[in-house]
C-alpha cells in the first residue's frame, strides 16, 4: 500500500489567522488558456500578533507573475512559494496592500474546481477550497472580506459577465472587449466568490420584499434553453416569499442571479447573489423532466437561496462546522418542500433517504460524527451524515422547543451572529438561552459516531389501567469508541382498536406527546389507559435512530392500516415487508410468522384505499429496495438471494392484485394536460407504482411500448422505458423504444442521462457488458459528471446484481473507472469510490473480490488526495473488521 503523507487537519488545532483581509479588489482578464488575475488584498495585522509574523496564503496550481506590497515589487528573498502556499516572511506591521498577479488556464481545468470553462462558459466553483486555484488568499471560511470585482472579456464570446453583489459599472473597451464592475457590500469568505462569463440567455422577473425592495431576478442558461427555466424562477420567488413568512429572512442585495451550467461536480452552489447550478436542477419542461426532477429543482433552488442567511450572512468558522450551515439549511428546505407538497409524503421521502444513505454510512468505513474532529480531504465530508443527519438534529431541537421557542432561538441567532463566522455552539447557545434548557448532553449528537438503537418493552396492567413503556438505548461503533446516553425525543401515540388514539394521563417526565429518553434505560408510565393499547412510537420519525418494537405481526398490520401518523403507518408496512424479505433471502429454514397472502392482501387494500392520497399509497406499495434490505444484515450479504426474494414477493403481489391494480391504473391513466402540481404528481406516482405489477401480471411489453410512444410527459415515458428494459430488454419492442428515445432526445443531454440510467439499472446477466458498451456511446463522456453519475454511478449504486457479480468483474470495472477519472476529476472519482463502502458486509467470495480491487487502487501511484483519503479510511475499517 502506498505511504500517504497528506496532512491531517484537526479541530483542536484551530487558530485564527494572524492577518485579516477586510477588503479586496480582483481584476480578471478572461482568456480561454491564459486568464490573468490581479488581486489587491488590503491586509491588516490582527491585535496581539507579533510584528514580523509571516503571512502564509493558500495557492494551488498558480502561475505567479508578480507580487508587490504598497506598489513596490518584493525581492525573491522576501517570500517563498511552494506547491500550495505563498509565504511572505516579514510583512509590514501597518495596514498594507498586497498585489498579486497570477495566470491560470481555465480550458485545462478538468477538476471543475476554481475557474474553469463549461461548454464555452467561464464559471467558478470555490467551495470548499477552490479559490486558491484562482489566486493566493486565506482560503478558509473564517476570513471575511468585502469583494470588488472587475471582469474584462471579449464581448462576442462573453456578452454576459457576472459576479457577486450589485453591478456598479459596465462599458466598452478597445479590440472588441468590454468590462463590468461588481461590488458585494457584505463581507464573505472566499468559498462564496463566484464569476461567470459567456454567451447566455436569461429568464427575468422581480420580487418585492417585505420592506418594499424590488429585487431583480435572473436565471441564465445556455442559448436555446430559456423556456426551460420558467419553473425554476417561479420556485425562487416562492422560496423568497416563504423565507420571509416563516423565518423573517429578507433578501439583501438588489439582484439575485442563478446560472445553470452542464459541467458541475455538485448540485448547486450558494455564492452570494450569484448561485451556480448544475443545469439538471434548473432546466425543466414536461418533455425532458420527470416529476422527481421538478421536486429536486424546487428543493435545491430553495436550499441554495436559504443559504443567504444560514451560510452566507452567518457562515462557518472552519470546515469542521460544515453541519452548522448545511444541517440547518437542509432542515429549512425540507420544511419548504413540505409546505409546497404533501407534508407526510415529503417526510416519508426524507426519512427513507436518510435510512438508505446515512444509516449505512454510520456503520461503514466512512462513518464520522456530524461534526468531525479531523479530516484529510474536506471534500469527502459533504456527506449524508453532515447534511441529512445534521438536519435531523435541528428537527429534534424543534421538537424539544416547539414552534414558538424554536423561532425565537433562530431570531436570536440571526441577530447576534449576522456577519460572523460561527461554530455549532453559537447556534445551540441561542436555543439554550431562550428555552432555559441545558443542551450539553444534546451536543453528543454532533460528537458521537453511529446511529443510536432503542429497544422498547411494553407492560399493561389491566387492574389499575396503567401502561408502561421502557426504553433502552445503545450506540455501537465499529471503531470501538465508548459512548454516553443521548437525548432522544420519542414522539408517540397509544392506538386503540377503533383506530383512534387513546386518552391517557402521564407524569412530568413526558412533554405532551414526546417521551424524552436521556438515560440508558428509562420507563414512562401512563395511567387511565382503559384497554391494552398498540403503541405507535417515533411518530414523524422524531429522532434518527433504529427502533426495536416488541409488536406482534397483527399489531403491525393494524398500525399499517390505521395509525393516524402516516410516517409510522408507512414504517409499519415497510418493516413487515423487510422482515419477510430478509427471512426469504436467507439460506435458512426459518419461516416468516407473517403469512404471505396476508401481506399481499394488505398491499392491495392500501393501494385501493381512496381515503389516502395517491402518493402515500405509491410509497406503501413500493417494495423496499435491494440496498435497503441488504442494510439489515451486518454481514454475509448475498445480493443474488435478496434479488430473488424481492422478485418472488413482487410476483406474488402481482398475481394476487393484478386485476384490481389494472382497473385502478386505468382510472388514474386518463390523459390530460401535464401539470407538475402536487395533485397530478401524486396520481402519477401511484399510477406508475402500479405499472410494475401490471406488466408482470400481463407478461407483455405492449402496454409499455405504447406508453413510450404516446406519453405526453417524461415521467410516464421513463417509468415505462425502465420496466421495458428490466423485463423485456431482448425483445424488439424494447430495442425500438430505446432507439426512438435516443433519437428524439439526442440534443437534450439531461434526457439522455435518463436513457443511460434505465439501462444501467438492468439487472440481467449481461448488465455489466451493456454498461461497458454504453461507455463507448458518442453521447457518453467521462468529462461530464452528470453522464458519469447517470451510467457508472447508477450501475454501481443501484444495480445490485450487475455490480456485485460473484466473479468480481463489476468491482474491477468500477476500480478501473475510478483510476481513470482520478487523473482529471478527483472529487468525482472519490464519490464513485465511496459506493464501495459496503464491502465489509458482503459474503466472503464477493468480499475477497472487492477487497482485491480496493488494494489495487491503494497501490496505484499518484492518487489524488481525495481518493487516497477514502482508501485510507476503507483500510482502517478493514483493520477493525
């Protein structure tokens, strides 16, 4: 294994910079291969810093042209430059202007970090440490500076020139060039800097704030795509209005711009006043976007806008505090989505995503606290633990405090820390102050690794009409860390046989409908309970934990049908399905105590229950994914057995309910104008969830082929094409449908991504061969992250049969791709490598194969810091397994 010497950054070693940069002026002379950057940094020594303390700035892959202080060039002996730093040995003790001229090559920047070109468009990505690839600077979030930016470029190729803040000046220059001057009056860290230059068109609108400010809105897109941005700008206005109404957060600049580009490593970036987006989260119409695409656009545009306060106005002191801005902002975007759609369906979707992404992360080789205490490469900590679990922590605070105190606490946070770079404790102290509650134990949620497990016991005494719930918590960590009991709010209800919640009396240890578990083992007593209840615990998924309930199957069936909390209703059914599938997939004689006929009948009852919204029914009748089933096992996972068990249950449900499902589908399938509104989205969700069962029941491609040809929207078309590929890949109908789709959407690459995705998910014997063939397709490119994620990412993360082939060919294929991409785009390569985090739980033959490929990667010379960091943690986990 290679000897990695990348430095380890530790939270305990944090020190403030000896110098501040309260203001800076940047000038860009944009050229495709030689862009010159002139940076004037107005620098001041901080108090109590010794005179002559070196000034050490970050820089990466920069061509230094000149350097001067207060207009005088520095002699070569006055500074030292390494691969990633510029050190000025003895800077002045008085405020001074440091001018640095550098040269960079945007055309050759295939990392898509710093300043690069995407399909002819100059753009930037600076979070977390990309600004150092533009000029020398304190590239860290606690150095806040006011930016003034001048951009000069060719007017024909770059008629649009954008940066942060407000436009102050623009004009023509000689030789067909022009300039703009942008000024952002709000101090910000370097990761929020942004620049865009290119030949773009835009959609424009206005938003009137509560205080009467008229904010000019614009979304810039590639030529010919403006009509696909109307939904996005409507979402932006809704998000701005919602943030004012719910959190009293008003926008502060004169303009708010969004730019959509096709080559982007992430989903989007919240740069102050100039958000830059992966175009898949902006562009939409009925022909290229699915209902899921519309929902993602809504969520991500809101998320990035909400960062204006929770991330920009109040930022992070250091990258260990990433959860401070991301956890709070994810919580806010979840609440926004819930307000725009079905709150219950949105909550179930968020919970499901947490379970299939973050829970496995907590027990795997990449496990880390929500606030990590050390890292090698911060790019690798933009994880479900930081984002989704971080959001659940904020949600628990809301549960503990209630609406009013939660808002008061956030208001105090905004007032006290506006313009500051903060740590998690700054936020928590505000909630503690307004509620007079001690949050010291609660802070363990940020510090301890792993998913808490709670085991429940129930005891009903008919004689005195009392009911006792005993909860015991534990936290297991593969790393062997010791743990302390955590604060776990358990929202609950006691269900009666009539399907309604029972009345009861409680003691002072229960706050409303929440049991607060703070000890390792704790009992909660209820009196005046007139009959044995069926407890419904963790309603609304009130804490990110796993829960062991001593319920009989008939009680869980009851909850699946009658629980008044829809999240727990879905949970009850999901647990029944998982238990059956786990037992069915094991090589054991154990038989599930749940009768399969009862389960298939229950699915049919829920599907046809028109008192429930269609989208909720769709979630209920969708079987747990193979990934979710596999996550139940600690070891010896056999993807083939899981696949066969799931297919067998799917077939049984289809046979049992085929006729009724077909009738319901026909009722829902009445054509009309496509609208992405909640009611129609809900109906399509149920319709397409039914379609999979119907196709198996009919055993014919005809219905699917017809939909592929005649559907008036991409949601239905992709649903049909996915099933056509999965069930009938080798039939002519499938070949025709794939060819027609490719020809129709050959110029719409976001639609082509769906074409790649449905084929990458094919779970037949030749899945790997199909994916390999598609990598040679003219529309596929390793240089575009969206293409790579659509084909390679889908295959490795979603195709459990194809990727986890017993001969190890799937692992070898991915390892080869990772090493290929790592030479150009380390972030993307590391993200693909993370897919292999499940290696430790596989059965021995597959485990041996995947470990061999991981070792090949580890032994490769010249690995990026991103990939080597992931490999180090993978092998560390091997030592604990």
